[in-house]
C-alpha cells in the first residue's frame, strides 16, 4: 500500500511527523510488516531522533550547521542560493529512506524515537513524502 | 516475519552481529526476499563495514570520535552525560535501518561485509534490534 | 524479484545508474511496490542526489574529500593504500542500502532525484549492486 504525505516546513531543522505515519500504519491494518518512508527531495532528508528533550534536536541542528556552513569557498554551485549546496551535503549525510518494522499493528519504534523531516533550506516549503506498507 | 534480537554492548564502538542475522534468515526459509534491520535507539546505530582487518574498524571509530567530540561548547543537552549528545549526532550520521536482499536463501552480503551495531555510549548496555523478513 | 547489476566506476565520485534501475522496475511489471538497492562493498556506497546541475555533485564530492582526507595521522589501516581507509569512512557516512517506493509502475523519485553509486576508491573497478522488488 502506498500513501503520500505533505509536510510543511516553515524553517530549517527537524519537523516531527511520527503521528501522521502512525495513523497511516493504523489505517493499513497490518499486524506485522514493514513501513518504508521516502522523501522526494535532495535538499531535505529523514532521520529518527530523540523525541523527548528539544535541546537534543537543537544541538543536532546546530552541530550539522557548523559542520556544513554556507558560503564555503569550495562551493561552485551557488546559483540557487547560499543554503542550496549545504542542503545537498546535509541530505547526503543523513537519510533519504527509512524502514521501520510493524509489530502488533504499530510502528516498532523505541520509546524515545520520533520520525523527523529534516528541512535544510530556508523559506516556507512543502515537502512530499511517500510511505510504503507491506506485510 | 518479525524477530527481535538483543545485542549486549560492553563498550562504545562496533559490535558485529552478522551471524545472528544470518541464523534468523536461515530459519526463515526464504529463497529470495529482503531482510530489514532496525535499531530501537537514538544513541546507537547500524552500519555495514569491513569484517576482515580489525584496524579498519578501530580507525573508523577513532575518526568519528574525533569528528564528534564530547564537551563541545555548542552542546546545551548535557543533563544525560557528556557522551549523550555526541551519541545522537553519531547515530544521525550513520543508519537506524538497513535492508539486505536475500538470495539463494542467504544474506546477499559481499565477501568483506559484516553487520555491526555501533554503540555510541559508555557503560554496559543491551540494545534492541528488530528484524523483518519478507519475500 | 532479485536482479544484480554491475556498475563500472572508472574514477572516484558519483556514477548515476537511475536508468538501469528504472528499466528493472519497468520489466518487473509491479504497479505498486518497493525497490531496494544494496551495494555489496564497503569502499563504495549509494546516494540519491540532484541530477540536474553537475556542479552540485562536484561540490558534494569535493566537500566529502576535504572532510575525510587521505594520509590522516590517525589511520593505522594503511596496508591497502592511502585511499582505502577514507573510503570506509565515506561509505559509513552515506548509504549501503536505499529503498524507493514504486508508484504507477515507476520509481517514485522526485523530479531532481537521481540514484548514484559513490565510488570512494581510485582505479577502474566493477561494483556489484543487488536490486530487490516486491509488491
């Protein structure tokens, strides 16, 4: 089964959408299976991270921001704005697809795991995510 | 089919569990299919790496340790210990899920590929891993 | 369904093979499903990246090259050549497996997404990739 989600990201950083995926899994009615999440962009990515303390997510965002700063003299691909090339690098270092088992009709996430869209660009954007479910 | 494994990690770094996954695949009896491995934690992760020379794994661990050191002044999420925030970053840079095809009844790993749990925290821990098999 | 591809990489960097995967998906005849791609090596990896402007790929390659330089004093695993240990690190930071949903009989890639083998070693090499398709 295939479903498509749109996640609106109003700012760079982590945007949780665990509950939307959980609802699709619940509607799917599979007792056991696999849920695969795919983001259809190269300047946003996916990650599973701690969903408890927001300071962990802020530190994660700040750390990657420092590792991949804008206006690096190495960059030649600058026509799409200073946040474009860093966004491709950040996407390459994180994930475009994630697969999560379904156990007892629900995502087999650990207690502290949330599913996040990682927006790497500035500006209001709407990101397309495809969800595949199978037994 | 779903199976759960527990991997005990007594120290930070790479812990191989290829043989446990291979046994689950063998027991599953699928000639062709897909084996997906998912770790239910945000301070440990998964990787497929060279299983031959242990020096390659030690260098990999040391390199990531240097890239993401403890006690970085940028960190505000420090309440859970100095090794907690680096562990979330290291998990984000590696993998939470891996999918390996099954061919002729066995994992289609290359000759030099082993499956590893990458423990990013200190102390004796038991990590939960979910394995999904399908044809 | 399982298919194996060989991708010849004559130089380090990104080698697109989207059209080969698309052809396998088309031949498979699935209207809906999941395509999983797995690389059987630890010194090459997979990534989905922008397929439009080649400068984005060149900058991505150059950035990772600078992050993981050869002849780092930290390396002890040097017997297989100066490009071997950096190649394992680069593989760990990117992906060994990717899963892409199949929608309306085709890969659900975004407009600007291409599938790439990322060769991390020098010299002419032939890399083995396994493709799994399921509904």
